[in-house]
């Protein structure tokens, strides 16, 4: 279904297309609150005919991901997930924290993804304490001639220098895999057996270490997790709560009978029915995952269940009684609670933004706030940042970084004016103007913003400037001055005002982005300048070297053979690079 601009606003499927369309367009036949809004925008409908139910499900999922229709429930696929990975194909495997987007590589065994980076790091630290596997890189593993500090504190059994056999090392790898799969009882039995053998052999220090490991595992596995069902199979439970077009979907993860984590997703302006939301979510979330649970528990029976099971290669169950039914109830309770929690947070945010509008005398409700800041050192590498906050929350996708062009050295006002002009010119062209712009600084900076708004004939955007006490950018409680158009004296908000805290967060985020971008630019310029000092290395060769090795340090550490692999680099260039490497001081 498309709107007047030809943009796809909804994708659906039907066995009986005529009956389904009647349901949408016949008054009163479809009671879903978002249907009138959807129908009001529809100008044309395109149809694709397929031969099976399975094909229809796959096509619908592909089209939703491609077109991102506003009235479909769409999972954001730009999120990266943190997982634990054991590269078990390596002769000496190790545990690593990795971030994946979409389908992970087939280079090891993955555990997760974890819903919290903090939880993943905590688990990683725990694994390092329990299982003394290497933490060094493959390069270090080959080069090392004596064990590192980790060996001394019993965090590694030093495979790098042959202090353990492959069989001994592999036993720890297998135990780590079993532990992450939730088979802690199996590990405890194996450790008890090893401890007894060590004790019988009078290896009391080894026996004590094994006993300590057992105690740690028991403490963790008995103190955490909820035993929810007897069969101990891996499963995920899904449930949703909705009010009109607003939907909250809760997802609970059970592994080896234990609740190990949860995730939730909120959707707005959703025209799909509950069954279609579950179907769409299952396809978007599970289709490309290499690690899937044994079964999915749902509170409803899905019409396309059999086709979905074939596509996803897992079971989909609507439990009627027992532990599984209790798990679904728990997911429903979570969905309802999360929906209310998000609603309460949104209500509080709306009240705070209304207070901001009233306190500062803004003409518009500040639904979207954009903040600008510049950064330079002694006038060099002049850059700027723009960050956005939508409905009081940081809107990462709207962040913009700017290189300042053709501005005299040290003219901060002109730099700020250029950035605001560039941003608002484009925003005006795209009909994407913010409600409020914030600039870091005092009256002078505010004047630049006002001049740009006047030049572009924009009257729908409120400008303010926020000056930090003595120009500090720290986390201490400071008195801020807020300058408003047409007022000579600044507004001073109470030190513990939530409005002040919001403005500080916005301004400090813009400052952080500007500083980070400036450091990156300065670092790249420094590296480029250093490479320029090497005879025979021009712009083309420099770019090829940096593209191939990634940094100046790696270029200078590379072997002659590796350098010669770069297109255009000859033996004379290698000789000059090696000569430069001897005199190079990274400090």
C-alpha cells in the first residue's frame, strides 16, 4: 500500500485478497485504531502473487525490511549485539567479547547475544577467573618466550611456552563451553573427580584450586536464574501489550530451564493485528540467527505456524497448562509492566518539555532539540558537531559532524555561523526543521544563530545559548547562564533543576562529539604529516599503505614481504620505510 508520494506505508499478505481489502475499506468492519489513519493515506496498492504460504511469509519479511513501512512493526536492524565467542577451531582457543550485526561469522561457537553489554563483560570476567585460557592475541602467542603476568596469578596455564598439554588445555575449553551452555552440574562432577585424583596424588595445591572453582560455580548457578520448567530445554517466550497503535513486545530467554535475560521492543502507529505482529517479529528476529532456541512460546496460536516452523527450523508452541503456560503469563506481565513504565516515562518527559517551554518562553513545544558546538586547538583542525534530542532522548541517527571551511584562524563566531547556516539550509529544504536550537556559549554565539534564522527567513525555530560557568566542561554542579533572544539578562535555573540537567546533557553531548571529531582529525593529520616526511612516499602510496595496514605504527612494524604486497610499493620504498622506522618515536 502506497501513499501519494509512492512511498510504501504498509505491507500485508492474504489468501483471499478481496475479503482482506473489504475488511480495510468497509466502515466498521476493522476495529483496529490505526486502520482509519492507514486508509486515509493509501493512494495505490501493488500486488505480488506467490504460490505457497511459505513464500508469502518470506516475501512479506523481505519487503518490510526493504521499505520500512510506517504502519508495520519493524525491528531496527542497525543494532549491534555483544556475544561471547570461543574460536574452538584454533589449536589454542580463547574466549572473546565480540560485537555482531546480523548473522555472525562461522569462525567459532557464539553465546548470546547478551541484552546488556555490562552483563556480557561480567560473564567474560567470570569465565577468565574460572577457566585459565589464554587472553593474548595470536601474534603474542607465537612471539612469547616466557609466560605473562596472567600465569603468575593463575589466570592462564601458559600454552604460549608449553607449560600445559593440548589435552589439558582442551579440557578447560570444553568446560567453558559446557558452562556457557548451562551444564554446570556436569562441570561440578568433572571437577570433583579431578579434585579427588589430585588429592590422592598429594597435589594439594591443585586440589584446593579445583575446590575454589567448584565453590565459585555453585555460588553463581545457585544464586542466579529462575528454575521455571522441568524439561530444561532452551526456549524464548514472547508476549505483547497494546493500546491502539502503540505496542510493547516482551521477550524472555530461558536456557537450561533458567531465565537468563530479557529484551523488549516498542512500536508506534502499528496497523497490524497481534497475530501478524508475532509472525513479523519471528521472521525479522530469528530468520538469520545461527543460534536459536529449541522452541518459542506464544500466548496465541498462529495461522501460519507450520510454515514458520519450516522457515525458522524451530518449534512454535501455544502452551495450555503447566510451567510453559506460567512462562507465557510471565512474559505477558512483563509486556504490560514495560508498556506502563514507558508510558509513565513519556508522560514525565512531556511534562518536563512543557515546563522548559513555559520557563524559557519558547514559541514552540521543543519536541526536537538540536545543539551545536565547535572545537579547535590554536585555530587548527576546526570542526563542529550537531546532536539532536527527540522527545528528551538522544537521537543518535541525527548526529552530524562538520569540517569548517574557509574560516580565518581563531574566528569561532564565523565557524559557528557557518555550521548553523549549513544545517538549517538543508533542514529547510527537506522540511526537517528542529523546534529548538541550542548553542554552546553566550550572547555572541546566540547572535550568530539569530542572524542565520533571519537570513533564511525561519520563524518557527526557537534559539537559545547555554554558557557553562567559567567555560568548564566537567560533571560537577555548576551555575549555567541561559541567554534568550531579546533579553539582556540570562536565565539562571536552580542547580538541581531537571530542566538544567537536560540542557547540560544536550550541550555536553555536543561538546563530547566535537572534541572526539577534532582528535580524530588531528591524529590523522599528524600521521599523514609523518608519512609525508618519508622520501618517495607520495599521496597515492600513502593512501594505499594506510588503507592496507590501518595505521602508521602497523606500517612501520610490517615485514618487507608484507609491504611489497601493497600495490605500487617497491624495494626502494621498503628501504626508506625501514630506515624511517628506526628513527620513529611514537611519543
